[in-house]
């Protein structure tokens, strides 16, 4: 009889402490779980983490592939596949930027497999496929000149048609060091545009945010939850039977 | 170590998947125009057109002009629209104000690629545009590819709308 009481006492204590231990993690799981269930409503996938501490924790560094080209008064920069017009993010997930030029009417930027046309204010007019571009430049009559792997071509009708170009007077676009203010704001903008809130919440939910120890902790909480459910049911049944016995 | 794991997860999440190009625009044009495509023309999206395109897309268009290739019989439009995060490139051939062919030229998303198949794109054939700028015939969705289906539907609406504009210009 005494042994039996000791067993129940142990169960009560275990139930209490297991509950206390897993409470914090349970609340964390519940909060992150509810938030993740409403990812689209809360726009978690488009809200980017701005905190330097969290960005550092994830190892998000400044862009490694950073190249700028001047186009008249403006600067086109590629930072890890993101294209910036002066300070502003223009497009994401672009191929290699090869150069940019400014005509009297528009700005043209060349990528390895496409040509982009922008207004002088940096608004995208069009991006069209163009294979095997090597470099872009501007001719003596303001023509946009493209050197492909096989030939030299120019366009003087707003990038609609191309003809062979033989004039040697071409000012090729080459990478240049942008003004410090532009480089600084792009680097900051890049860092704060890669880590969505959804990713962080998912990592907190799974415990990965805290490393391997976090995953183990969440696993232990899961096991404790199963034990809590079993011990809770056992305690409830014990009380139920005792009540029935007393009634008899 | 932890940083590396987290950063690797992050990088793998964001790493751009290789664009799957099923057919180049040039090849498609050669196919449609039997090897002799006409010179491209452009339709500029003036303010009133932009408003209607915004209505179709449910967001502002990310371009100010679009190219098209036209003969007396047909017009061809190559339009990009983002499904979830990346643009899908679609070519639309229009004859007599009806869609004759709709083909996915490039699909860059990780999900929803089922929309490239003929069983889906054939639904657009002979579809027309209503006065409310909607497709006259409804398009059946594909579960798991909702956003891609929406993107293709919007492209079809836009192409029919643009075609209507260039025909009205001629009149």
C-alpha cells in the first residue's frame, strides 16, 4: 500500500514539474504556431527582419557580389542578384549585370541574358531577352551598342531593332566605385531584405533558432507532453475511481 | 557551426532556382510565323491603360511598354507575370480576338509547374475577353498551383486586352 502511495506521489510530482518545464516551450510553440498558421494574413513572408542582432546571429553579411556601373548621373548596382537604381531596390533575382549606359531618353542595362530599359527616373520600361551579351556601351550618335560573343550590334530605335556596328567610337560601360552614400545604403538595404519573419518564426518553432540544443529541447518537450497527457489521464482516472468507490 | 547551419538554411531557401526555359521567345516566334517573324512593335502603357492593367493584375504593372508581333491574321504577346515570387514567361497568340495558343515559355517558381502542360493551357483556347476585362470562359484551377493558375489567367486577360487596344487603334 505504501509503495503504491509513493508511486502516485512520484506521478503527481513528475506531472507538476514536467508541466512547469514544458510550459515555457509550449507557450513559445503555441504563439509561433498560431502566427505561422496565418502567415499570409500577417504577411510574415514579406516582412523582413531589420534587427542587426538577429541578422548577425543568422550570419547574414553584406553582399559579396557587389558591382556598380555609372549611367550618366545615375548608378546601377548588383548586390547578390538584387539590382539597385541609385539607392532604391529595382529588381530581385537577376543574372550578372554587365554594364549600364544612359542615352538622352532612357537608361539601358545589360545582363548576361537580357537587356533592361529604364526611364531616366529609374522606372522599369521593359526587360527583354538577349542572348550572349559580353558588354554594353554607347556609340558616338547615342546608339546603344552591344558586344555579343560573335558580333558588335547597335540600336538607335529604343532597343527594338539591332544592326551591325562598325564604328570604333564606343564608350564601354565598366564597373566603378559608387559614391560612399550609395554603397552604404545599398549594403544596409541588402542585409535587411533577405531574412523574412516567417523563416525566423519557423526556426523558433522547431528550436533550430537556438541550434542543436534548441531542437533537442523541443523534442524533449514533445516527449514530456506525451507523458503529461498519460500522467494527467492516470491521475484523472484515479480520482474518478476513488469518487465512485466513495459513492458506493 | 550554428551560424553556418542557419545561414545554409537561409541561402538554400533563397537561392534562385535555375529558370526552366521550355522554349525561347525567338524559337516560339519562328514556329508561329513559319520562320519569318515580323519586326516587333511596342504598346506603351499610358496612364489609362495602366489603370486597366492594374485592375487585371490586382497590382501595378512592373513595365511601361510591351512588345508584340503582328500580322493581319494574328498577334503574338510575350508577357511576364509573377506567380508567387518569380516571373512566369508566357506567349499568347491571338486570332480574331480569341486565344489561339497559350504557351508557358519559362517557369521559374519551385511549385505550380503543372500549368505548363497542354491539358491546362488548352483551356485558354478560343477564350475571349468580356467588357469587364475577364475571361469569358472560366479556367479550372489546379490544386497546389493556385498562384501560377492566377498568373496565367491574368496574362491571358492582358494579352486579349492589349490586342483589343491595337485593333481599336487601327480603327
